[in-house]
C-alpha cells in the first residue's frame, strides 16, 4: 500500500471559537459539501455528526474534540467543467485531504483545545457575526498564538438580527490582531444576506435553493462597487507588503496576476503576518464552500510549516536536540494527543504522525515512558465512525486501538531512532468536589471509571484525602465536573454521591526565609541521620516550584539530593495555613551534613520536608484564591442591578461597553463567589442576561476571608 495523497495536498486544521459561535455547524456543512455526510445534521436538533456524545447532543455544545477526514477540490478549479472526464481529471489533479478537529468552545474544556492546537498545522477561527470577539475567542486565539498556528477567520451567522460584518471585523483588529484583512464582503446582512463578494478575484456569488446549495455567479451590485474597490486596495496593499518584487510592480501601477497575489497571500498567512477574514452563514449554507477553498489556498500543508515550527525533540538518553522532517523516509515520530474510551472498541489513542510510516502489527517505542507498544489496529476517524487501515504516513491523523500505557502528550517513535517530542502542558484544576460510591458494588467500578476518565483528560485530577480517606476530584469548572460525573453514570454505570463544589485554594509565601531540617533517630542498631539547610524565596504568580541544588564538595552525597527534593515536594502538598498546596516558590539546597553509616534516603527526605515546613512558617505565608474573568451581557434596564451584584461579590468591574442593544460588563470575581451565579443572573434579569467565565489568575485572599476559610466557613 502506498500514499494516496502527497504531503502538499494535506491540510490538518482545527475549527476553534467561543462557545455558540457555530463551530460544529461549520464542521457539519464541511462534511456535507465534501460528501462525507449526505444529510445536514443540525446542532440545535441534537443531530450533529461531530457532536456524538449523548451529553453533547443534549446540551448542544462540543465537549470532546472530534477528528474527521474529508476531501475537497477547490470550486474555482471545477468552474466551467462540463464532462465527467474533465471533472475526474480536476479531482485527480486538485483534490486535497483535509483532516479536521472540531474543538470545544467552553472554557471548562480548554485541555481539548490545547492538545488539538499542538498537533494542527492551521486553524479556522469562527466568530459570531452579532457578538464579534468574545472572551473565549480571545483565549483560543492566544492558545493558537502560543503554538504559532496560522489561521483564517470566518465571521458566521451574518443572517441573524443584529449581525454586522464590519463591526465583527473591527473587533478582531482591535482585540486580536492588526494583521486581519477582509478577503470577502457580504451582500446584504441580517435577513437580506444573500451572497458573498470575493475581493481578490472581484467576483460575486449568490446563494439559492432550499439549502443555499445553488451557487451562481452574478455581477457585483452597483451600490457596492465603490466599497469593493476600497476594500480590495487595502487587501492588495497588505499582500504586497510581504513581497518586495510585487510591491515594486504594484507601486509602478501594474496589474498583478491573480496567481502571484494568491501565492503572496498564502505566504503571509502561513507566516502569521496576514489573517484573511471570510464571511457567511453556516446554518444557511452560505460561504462554506468558499471557506474550504480558502483552507486549501492559504492554510499550510505539513511541508509548509517545517520552517515555521519544525518538529523538534530530544534524544531520551543524551538530551541532544533532534529535528524530524515531514517525510515518509524519516524515522517514525508521532504524538499521542488524546486518549478516549470508545464503547465499541475500548481504548482509542489519537495521534499525529510527524515523520515516517506507522504500520499495523509493528512495535513502536513510547519514548516518554521508555516502554514498547504493539500496534494492533489503526483506524482513520470520521467523528465516531472508524475505517481500518494498514498503515499511515507523515502528516496523517488517526487513532490506534488498544494501546496499554500511552497517555496524552506521549511520543511514539521508531525503537532504533528514539526521540521525545515537546509535550503538551495543561492548566491546573481550580475546582474540586468529594465523591463516594453509593453502594459496595460501585466501589470498584468507581476507581476504574475515575482512572479511565483521568487518562482521557489531563485537567481532571483524582486524589484521596489522607485524613478522611475520601476521594476528591478536581477540574476546570462546575460544568467540567458535572459532565464527568454524568459520564461515570452513563458510560460506566457507576452511581455516586457527590459533595458540593469546593474552590482549589493555594498557599504561598511573601518573603524569603532560611531554614534547617535535622532528622536524627538513634534507637539501637542502625540509626537515621539527615541534615539540610535551605534558602527559600517567593516567585512570581503562576511560576510554580523550582528546586536548585547548590551543594558543593560532597557536603551531602549526590545520591541523597533527589531524596531531599522529594521531601520538599511532598511538604508542598500540605500548607501551613489551611492545608492547601503551596506554590510559587524557589528552594535552594546550600548546606547540610551526613553520617557515614546512619544517613539514608528516607532520613534526607524527612529532613527536606521539615526544612520546607519551617521555611514556609517564617516566610509570611498567605492564602491564594482563583480569580475568574467574567463577561456579563444584559439589557440596559438591568445594568445597575447586575453591576451592583457583581461588586457585592468582591468583583472588580474593568469596563462597561455596548453590544447592539445590550450592555456588556467585563469584571474579575473570585471563583468562591460565583457558585450558582447562572440562577442568580436569570432571576435578576428575568432570564434575559447571560455570562461567560474563565480562569484568570491566583490572587491573595483578604485577611477577613482567609480567617473564614481556615475556620471552614467559606
């Protein structure tokens, strides 16, 4: 079996956006027009192909990122082709393979977006034509920036009342990137939205038919000609900025060939110096085919990004940097970016191949865990449908059935050419709750279900309270934990009692401190001796923990240093104020002593733990709480009441703005004050207000509140 599509005809893209901007509807239309599905699944009717989990269909939101493969020949390559033979030739010459990941928009499922962006080459960012840039749009945009993902923008829902292409475009320029440039203009808006003008080609398209599937070319409307010329000249100036030869010809007044302009626009998009903005209405089937054309024309293939973000890794034994090229001839390197439990086949590990070929029946090395895995079954995913294949090549996204020890972020590679690719980092959970099985029979099933779910989701953490023996689960928000508990019930038939959500507080220190830890036990026979001196200082918020070994001249033998670090890390788990985890500090081990006979790893571990506890007590310890960024959208009549309520929750209002007829409040509020806010907001605004919330940072708790937390009243 050999490769069917050359690498330059691959597009690995993600569809990313704020919740309810229409990502899944865009994906559904893409599948319809590329022939993967033969009917239109509607999200609001609970029939979307990409939202295949029961909870997704009930709630109309995406929870897990779904992967699918489809094929597309750009429309302009097909125009004017009459015979089947001509069409087949165009298909063979120009058809591309598009691997799509439809990611969630809700902030609680940020891990799904993070891991998808890590393995994608390009992105389609969808915006609501009424709301423009929303808080979560900014979050996913910055996540895409972090991974250097080139993207095109699609302003959706232009058929809705209150939609404005210009206003939405302005919000992208103002809040996300100055590099955005209009590639299209809508013909009409709201209920008058009937077609789209391509500014580069100066062509207009009108949509007709029951599903908007009849696309016909029309003349540019007279009343839009001046606007088209104005916006086109802005587009051309933006394009030629990135190509000196084109710039000279443009300034000399030459007419530039379309092919040259497209090539320069593609180069700018891939380098993230231009972001093309398109428009449409996925629900009304307007603009999706032109969006697919733009994906092919402007977003990168795996070959295009080898210079932009080369696939780098390190040798697991020597830490020497290795670069893998996107080629079938290179040794195999692939990343597992998601683990899922499938009700029919069991464990599914989603992967992206960066180089080489993955074959069924072979053994690969999990370089992250230094273990071998056998590749039993390889499947190409079409949402939750699977197609078995014998091998996959560089640039492919697929899934392996039945891997035993591979988890999210692990590198799978050729055993003779080991490499560990840069892994994926995930945010820490901010909310916890206690969970216990309802019956004895549920006890064992609960443990298994929790392990499966935490294998799938890196932001879902499980720990047991050493004092009470209870199980505590932690996640990114109330909805996140609610969905996980619901999945336990449905997928694993586990009935559980759940406590009320608790905030994940943290502890830290405000000033440096030195401390000594001495552990000496002498009770006949071999004794215990461990002695360490440390210097501790606070770090910037969000920097976590750093351990630095400054021992010289063997004052403490080298083999005991890891034990000291382990003891310090264990002591970080239980703070001195209220028992919460300690964070954001640096510990330097600079002195100590040992005994030739009595010193042991366990003695030094205990000494490290004692030293840290002592240092924290003398470092002005403080309690930290998660602060959430919230955006509340309310009718003007309720602005005063809602603002007052936000302020009463220790909220800090940052700005008030308008969005059409509504008022928008941007604020920062402690998470502990936000439980049950959805119900409260509904009652204040008679059901007309809405809000979104995402984690912003950890900040110091006021002393009066700290006292209540310590006493267990908050």
